[in-house]
C-alpha cells in the first residue's frame, strides 16, 4: 500500500535563524557601506544634515552636564525641551564614547537599528502571511529612504525602530 508523501517544506526554505541573520547582515552591509562610502568620498560633514548640528550641540551640552556631575532639577531631560530626551541621551552617549567621531558612531549605530527594523518588518509581514515575510524584509533592506536616513545624524531611524 502506498502512502501519500507530503513535500518537506524545510527543504524549500532556509532555516529561519539563518534567514533572519542573512537579512540582518544584508541590510547592515548596505547601510554601513553607504555611510562609509560617503564618508570616504565626501568627508565627515556628509553625515550632518541641516538639523544635525543642532542635535549635536544639544548632545554636547548634555554630555558636558553629565561630566560636570549629577544633573540638577530637570536637566536629565536634556538642554532643549523641544527634543525627545531619549534622543538627546543617545547623542550624548555617542559624544561621551566617540568624541569627535560621534556623528560616525551614531550613524553606524543607526545602521544596526535599521537592520533590526528590517527583522521587525519580516516578523510583522510573517504574522499577516508567512510568504510575505522574506519579500517584505528584502524590500525594507533596499528601501532608499531607510538607507539614506541612516546616513545622517537625525532622529528618524531610532523613531522608526521604536515604532516598529
């Protein structure tokens, strides 16, 4: 008596962990490659958009306040109440750790966050229809808007990551 053989679906698709790792590394390579190429070709200023200097100045003030000692009153929220404290803290951390290379450090960190966002997009698409997960993650990985915004010291990438 012959039995019906069902196709082995694992043979058609790579193991999930390997697939997710590949997506992450693919997205990260694109983002870091973009940022480092711009840096090499155009110099340090290319990482700074029109608003970036204000963000950097705010981060420097907060970093200086951290170095000076414990924050008094509401100073821990940052020196500019129009900016999200989390963002101000993030920039200040990069200033404290990387000094003059803070914009590059921040942009490389954004590449990590955005590559992680591609994984979150994979997971969201997977909950809708597993067949959409990989195409959605690839689309996010090569999305020009995401790639370009990770190359600037801006608030957009951390915001998108936290929303995702």
